């Protein structure tokens, strides 16, 4: 028995359009019609009766679609295909896609029609063809422009040395600043098909400035809201860290090379007698080596995705409440998303899209 609902929304739309298309070949339109009826809950026997066919034919059409998508449905008994390309054409297509990096199947289908005169009736068959040619839909990764592989290796080695020799009266934290904007961020979600979702947007012009640090061992955070992220806010953050760990002899703080982290007043503060903080600087252009960057992503997922706050003050309360309270409280669930499992990013491992 064939269960209803086996078609994706895209496939169902493609097949419905094909069944209604008066210019489509009659045999192809009839097969599309049969698949749509099966997806609606009709039995093979009922569909066969309506189309004056036998139920084995309907089952075979269903099998062709399940195995090869819409392209499989276009293969007829004589072995032909409504949109089949020969070997040379497929190699030309593969070479063009590799060179042009088209962003949609619509663009690919238009190129095939222009170059070879073949028309693909829907996305399913075209996607199946692209997969057979070893082509996939990619989203490029964003990498910094000036990456130094050796500096990354050196930093990871020095960080592991600190961890491996860390006594009980020392701790390691990662620090950074973030500037979330008071604006809702739409994110995909599952919902009833008949509903149209929307988010009430805010002005998107106000933002809050947070200078913070996280202890990956415990999930404890120090987060201060500031008017401006600068040398003064850096000192405030470091003072907050020292106050939070009164019994520790030394606190290692890893942070990036922002100019205010190297400011003279910060250096003077660190040189004062009794200071218990040692700064370690992450290599330039290497945000992937600072786990707190991943914490900011977790924050957006919980605070801004599909959520709207009437005022910036409410947005600030929700953001700081998540970072100060919910992160430490739920660290067992969050820690796998904010790890020091560092990797070396080498630009030569990528094809850089220009």
C-alpha cells in the first residue's frame, strides 16, 4: 500500500503544474496526475480506474518517481527521456557549473535549454541529474582575508600547554565584545501549512554593547554592559573577573588583538601590584580560535531568532539575562556548542569565490 503524503511541497507543486500544463506531453502529464492523486490518499486501484489503466502501471510510475524523482517519471518504455542529455552534454554542463557556480536550479535549467534545447519540467529531475554528475548545493564558508597557518598552530600549542599545566588555583577564560542590535531575526521553523508567519520588526537602530568573558570549564560568565567598548571597559571586565575568583592565584584571559586590549592604561592596570590576570592574545584574523564567538551565536539563537522585544531595554534585559544567568545554569546543554576544539583554517583548502 502506498501511503499518502510522500511528496514534498516542491515536488507536489511541480507535478501539479505539469498535470495542468496543456503543452506537456500527454503521457507525462498523466503520470504527474497519477502521482498527485496517490499523494492525496487515493489507492492505486482508484487512480488506475480513473485513468483507465491497470494498478500495476500506477505502482510502477510511483516506483520510478521514488527512485529518480521527476526525471525518472519522464523515462518511457522505449528508453527515451523527455529531457535526457547525452554524455557530452552532461560533461559540458558539469564544466559550466564548476566555472559559473550558478546559485539556483532555475539558472541551470535556463542554461540547459539555451545550450541544448532540453527543458526540465521540474526541479526534482534536474537536481537528480546534478547529483549524478557529482554536483551539490554549497554555501561558501566565510574566512578571514589574512590567515597565517603557522601562527594558528603556535597559538593552539601554547593554549594546550597552559591547559595541561594548569594548577587548581588558576583558571582560563575567553573574552570578547559583542554589539547585538535591537532587531528580530527571522529563522526557519516548522508550522501548520495553512499558516503564514510574521515577526513584528523593531527599529533596528539601537544596540547594546557588552564586554564579556566565559569560563569553558564551569560555564560561568562575566558580562558587563557599557556605553563604549574601549580600554576602560576592558579594565572593568578584568576587575569583575578578579572579583569573581578571589581565591585564585592567576587567571589566564585569552582575547583578540583589538587596539583597546593593548592600550597603555590596560598595561598599566595589569602592572599594578596584586593583579592576578595574565592576558594571552589570539592571532590576528582568527575569530575561530575564540570560543566566546560561538557563545554569541548561541545567544542569538535563543534571544533574537523569531523573537521581538517592544523596547531596547527589554531586549537588553533578555540578552544579559541569558548570558549572565541562563548560560551558567544550562551549561551542560550549551557547552558542546561553545568548545575549544580548535581547528586550523588554511585558505589553500578552499576555492575562494570572487
